[in-house]
């Protein structure tokens, strides 16, 4: 198997590359990544050149995408602009990478008749009422709220149309919020951990009552590999690990694990259009593909994540000041 991974130098992509490298010893992996502010080649350290190749380029570049897709057997497409706050204050890059970039991948997949797995998010479904027991499933109607989720929804729609009209061999997964090592310090959990490590109070948007459904990123990797190997072509799979928590609960647990009083945080202004609650019904992937998450103890996963940020200051410190300067401008 010659596997192409787009966005493989980012948070989830690099975790996935290490997972496949370990679990599929006879596969060759090529990463195509533009190395935006969110990508770091260091995330892929330790991979032997006989089994791994890195190409720094843009998924919107038609000639590059055509060549790398022609040279592989299958593609897992992670590359995207991913931060909701960035999308609210500068949507153009999101349109370019998430929509046009996915279009270029689809056209190359169509031309060269390759297998594609498209990685998407639960945010395409909008949000749920905080006090309901309803969850997102594969049949929930799309209802995106932010420029980020609208562009991810657009990319999913393109994949569905290419499956229906051109019969490309593709699957889609819509996963909930990931956490774990190598996540950029702009995102909630790493931002809170690194603030605390630097002696600065972490920030809670609005009233802190918004709910996210957390999954340890290695469980996302095992789900994507299961879909790539056993998924039914043309199908969508929801991925989640029953990890619903309010932002306040997550922050209090982080503070407790790091030896701080549980109210040692600041409320800041809310994100415009802030989705209230996400929750995933993952019965289909569990029943049809036999996938189960391995990391179901959130507190344990959070403690491991805190340890990683404590031990890898060199990795996150260079990004921290610039990230916080951007937040300061937004008043968050
Ligand atoms: P990330 O922001 O950490 O990494 C994105 C990667 O894509 C970076 O390495 C970046 O350099 C690369 N990239 C961006 N634009 C590119 C372009 N034009 N050409 C080539 N490479 C480019 O993102 P992440 O959190 O790892 O998310 C990966 C995927 O998973 C995304 O598609 C995202 O929508 C999806 N997803 C993320 C989450 C989450 O909680 N983070 C949850 C569900 C789904
Ligand atoms: O400092 C903060 N304080 C805070 O309360 C930050 C950065 C965030 N928040 C809140 C906003 C959200 O309710 O925490 C929650 C999580 O925020 P993010 O980490 O920005 O994630 P979210 O907006 O939920 O989106 C994430 O999950 C789905 C990823 O960034 C997306 O790429 C993915 O598709």
C-alpha cells in the first residue's frame, strides 16, 4: 500500500501517520503538507526514509496534486484550515484550502481512479440543545454555523457529489473534538494547559457552558484506518467516544490535575455564533466495522496530554506569544 496523507504535519494528521507507521509495517506513507502556521515537520520525526516521504506543497496546486495522487494507491485527506476563531476573522483561507483544495483532490482521484477517505467534522451539523439527549448521526441534516464548518460542509458535499456522479471510491468520517499531543496552542485544551504552565489564567468563553464531545486523537486514527480498510464505499461514518463535557468541566479538571484552585480562570467574551453542544452517535462504525475507542477515561487522557505539554515546551513555546497576541486583539 502506498498511502498519501494530506495535512500529515498537523495535529491529527501526524498522529495518524505515526499510528499507521506502527500498525501497518509494510505500507509506504507520503505526506503532502503546505506547512502553514499549524503544520510542523518535527511532528513527523523518527520516520525512516524507506517507508516515508515528505512533500511540502499546497493541496490547491493542481499539478502537484495530480502527480502525488497518480503515485499512490489511497489518500487520507486531513489538510484543512481548522480553527473556528480564525475563520470568523479571515474566512478566505478556509474557502481556498477546504473547498478548492478538496476539489483538486477529488479531480485527481477521479482521473486516476484512487481510493479516498475524506476527514470531516461534527461541526457540519450545527449544534444541539444543551439539555437534550439528541446526538448527531449519519442522517442528521447539515446546518453549519461558522465559516470553518460551512467550508467543511461544502467539502463533504463535493465528495458526496463526486461519489454519486462520477462513482469515485470514497468514504467520509465526521468526528468530534480531538485532544492529545501535538495540538496547536490556539485550541482550547492546549491553550489552557500552556497558559497554566506559564502562570497565566486560562480563559473560558461566554459562560463556559458549551459542550464538546471529546475523543483522544489515537482513537480517531484507529477509526480512520478501520474505515480505510473495511468501510463501505460511498458511506459516511460518525466517529466519537461518548466524551461529552462542558468547557467549564474540562477547565476545572485541567486545573485540578495541574495543582491549581478549580476557579483559577477568567471569563472572556463569547465567540460569535458559538455552537452550544456537539454529541456523536457512533453506533454505525461500532456495529459495522467493529471499531471501539481505547481511551475512554477522559481524566487519564487529559493527564497524559498535560504531561506531554510539560515535557515538550520546545515544541509549543515558539507559537505561544503570537497566538496569545491574536487572542488579545479579539478580546479573548
Ligand atoms: P491542524 O490545523 O492541526 O492541521 C492542518 C494541517 O493541514 C497542517 O499541517 C497544515 O499545514 C496543513 N494544511 C493547511 N492548509 C493546507 C494546504 N492548502 N495544503 C496542504 N496542507 C495544508 O488540523 P487538525 O486539527 O489536525 O485537523 C485535521 C483534519 O481533521 C481537518 O480536516 C479537520 O477539519 C478535521 N477534524 C478536526 C477535529 C479536531 O478536533 N481538531 C475534529 C474533527 C475533524
Ligand atoms: O481559550 C478558549 N476558551 C474556550 O472556552 C478557547 C480557545 C476555546 N474555548 C471554547 C470554545 C469551544 O466551545 O472551547 C471549546 C473548544 O474550542 P476549540 O478548541 O477552538 O474547538 P472547536 O471550536 O470546538 O472546534 C474543534 O473541534 C472540531 C476543532 O478546532 C475543529 O477543527 C474540529 O472540527
